[in-house]
């Protein structure tokens, strides 16, 4: 019994949406793909795919199994790459400029310590700032930034997506009340960060609000502390708000309005070939960030 071949055939059908295209992608016959998927369903005792003459659809059980299988495949790939990294010795500087806060000071730093431990001869230089870096001029190899667009004349990989929401302490909201529409935020003290404009969406309606208040800090942790102390309403990411929301230290505000998600980018210079030491760090960052669950509370 070749479980891996069965799972590989199943995932290929999921990715291509067709037994025929799955067969082409794996260089197998369509009948062999069908046989492998059928053997997998028989072994598991569930139906994974609904088959018709025109379309192949996942059952709820099939969707659950697909997600778990893809996670397992990523772990296997990560193990293979990690083993390969351990067998190589790289040396020289790799300079990374990243956003700060929880992303930079926890996630980025955590991943870079893994690379440094595997390759002690690498010299990791990690700096934090939100200012635009010119990769063709500044002495930086890799940049981690949030936004809708990584910028012109660069290579980039989207490594995550952050969800944002408004929050405030129960004490503050009990004193001043709850806003019911983004336009009402002008009546509240807004704890400001880097974004100069807060954009909201609800159905076909889009509202922009320029926050005003007596507190400004580019640090999300500083904004969270101010919100918890009852100073006003803050716009923060799901990463920062996981525990505070669960523990009731803050409450979500205007939860029937959606704030656009923000992509997280890993950016490097537009050139033919990067040094191997930079490629190694870049690829490890991409792989590890794709394994993080940044987009949910």
C-alpha cells in the first residue's frame, strides 16, 4: 500500500480540478489517478470527491483532509530543506530591514535565529524601521514591509496577511459609548499609529476617516497599552489582539464594518542572481512565514 502516491494523486486532483489534468501533472494515466483516489477513499472509509461528467468537487470530509495533507506536505518539505541547510556552511553578512512590533521583534527575529543557529558563519544584521528602503542604493539585502504594493523595480513574495479591527477598553466605552458608524469616530479619542487614514467597508459603502487624538505611536504594543488604559479607540492587527480580546481587556468596535487586510511582503533587489547566503535566508523566511497562521484570531 503506497499511501503517499494515493495522497499525491488526491492533492493533484484538488489542485487541478480534474482527473485528466492531475494525470498530466503527475505523468500518469487518468485511470491510474482514479484508481489511487478510489483506493484512498476505500482505505479511509469516506467519500472525498463528488465526481460528475463536468466537475470534481470536494466533500466536507475531502476539504478537511486536503488542508491537513497540504500542511503535512509543507512540513516534509520544510524538514528536507532544513536538513539540506544543516549540511551546508554559509558565511558573510545578510542585512534585513523589517517592520518592528510583534511581526519584527517576534516572528522575524524568531525565524532568523533558526537560520543563524544552522549556519553560525552567517552574520545576521536585523534593523527595524517603517521608512522606505531603496534596495538598489541602500546597504540592505532583504526588506519586510506591510502594504498593498511592495513597490517598483523589486522582487517580492507575499508572506502573510494581517487583519485589522478597532478596539477599546470596556471602561472607555462605558464612559463615552459606542460609535455606530465610522463618521462618528470624530467624537472619540483615536489612538493613532502609522496609517494616516482608516478605511472601512460595509457592503457597497466605503468610508475613510482621518483619526485624531492625543496619542500617537508607531508601536502597536504602545497603542494596545493606551487602549487598555482607557485612553481611546485603536486600530490594531489580529496578532496583537489575540490575548487582549480573549481576556476581555479590550472590546471590538464597529465590528459590522470591515477594515481592509494588509499584505506582508518580503522584498529583495531586482537582479539576476542573489548571493547564496541571501537566498538561504530569504527562502527560510518565506517557508516559515507561510507556515504561520497570521490571518486568524
